[in-house]
């Protein structure tokens, strides 16, 4: 399967073969990153804009470094210091960036569908770096890449996503990627944050955390997305931690080869015990490392790359 898309807007529209193409291309770029000279000229002469209208540490820096490793010119757009603050619309901002010959615009926005909106009128490529509670496709791709590296496969694995599912774009993208690749997905958290409607996507929903983690090959912890919640979804943080946090006692009851994942930012002592976050089963920082290779792959593919066969080994 070779890639033939100009944009990466979501996981929902990708086929399993397209997901595998991204993962295989990322594997080739990870090998490039282990060489003495880590740069390749795949995007030489191209301009990449990081249009982040919501805060980010990992995704923004990772996309910036990925673009630099591909020899692109990179512009980091900061909403706080821009004319968005003076009332300019997102459409006008994006068209002005295009007038400066931006070839690829990477957008993070609090509004669901903002990347899809830009893709309808921009000539260049658009990459979704997180749109509201909708999707965060490169996070799901780096998560499945990390699972595949450790477990050798995704198909047939039991993956539990524990936490605030309702407001999580990471959860929505992960669920789609994991199901498309044949994993069994269990969702767990307070019933207000894990509605049964997710069963219609093909997930198992449980409110019993011990049942959710007992046979898990992978546990992906999600933080509470306070910034998106418009009402109180559970009585207190203390109660949430006691009922759903991955404590040391709960971790001791998981499989000895379980992978502990978290997209970050972590709220230590809330959704995950600090020692568990740093233990040898935790791949949290590996996820960040793998994010660089995955984002190099995505930039390469939306710029016309076809797949891993085009990357010199
Ligand atoms: N995982 C993630 O999206 O982190 P940032 O918000 O720091 O980019």
C-alpha cells in the first residue's frame, strides 16, 4: 500500500493499510534518527507552519524538530502574539500564511473540525495536531507505533484506556487506530466520563478498574481534561484518584509484561502514581521519542512521499 493523501485530518478516514504505511515509514525514519547525521533533505525548500492556537509542549516541539530533520523551513506561530488577538479570523490568518508560501500547516485548535475547515480552501497540506475533543491523529499513530515496537503486533492485544474518555481527542484517535489494527479496546473511568455510547464503536466499557486492568497488555492513562469540562463530572480529585487512579497497589495486580502509557501532560498522583509513571514498564518518554519519527513520516507522506521504500536505509 502506498500513501496518496495530501492531508492528515483524522484516523477515522484512514484505512488499516494507510495506518501501517505511516508506522512502517516512521520505523524507517527512526533508523535515520539513529545515524550520526540525522537530517535528510526530503522537505528542502518547503515551509512548514506550526499554527498552535492551544497550548502544547510535546506535539509542537516534536513537529518542529521533525520538520527541521527533513530540512524544511519552520515557522512557529504563537496565538498570543498574533493578530488573532486583534480579531483576525482563523481563515484570514491561514490565508496570510499561505500567501507567504506555507506548504504544510500543522494546526492545533480548541474547535472540533478546525483542520478540516482549513483543508477545504488551502492549497497546501493540513495536519491535525489536535482539534478540541475530536481527534489527535499523530498521538494515536505514535502510541500504536510504540505498542507495535514492544509487543511486535497490535492485533489481538488487550488495550485498556483509563480516565477521561469523553473529553479526550487522544482516546477517540486511539480507539479508531487500535480497532482498525485488530486490538481489543476496554474503556474505564467514571460513568460520567465513559458513556456506554462508546460500545457502539466496538469497545468494551467497564466501571470496574480492577476488571479493566487485570488482563491488559497495555494500559493507557488519560488525564482529566478540566479545560473542556463545562460542569463537575465527579465529586473530587481525591475520590477520582482513589477509585480510578493507577496506584501502586493496582499496578501490582497487572500483568508482569504490561506496558504503561500516557500521552502527557501527566498529573502525577492523580491518574497515575508517580513511581508507576517512572517504573520500568512505563514507556511514557519512549512515546515522545517515537513521536519524532512518526511526525517525520507524516510530514514526508503528506508532501508526496509514498512509503518506507523511498527512505534510503
Ligand atoms: N500529548 C500531547 O498532545 O501533549 P502536548 O499537549 O504537550 O502537545
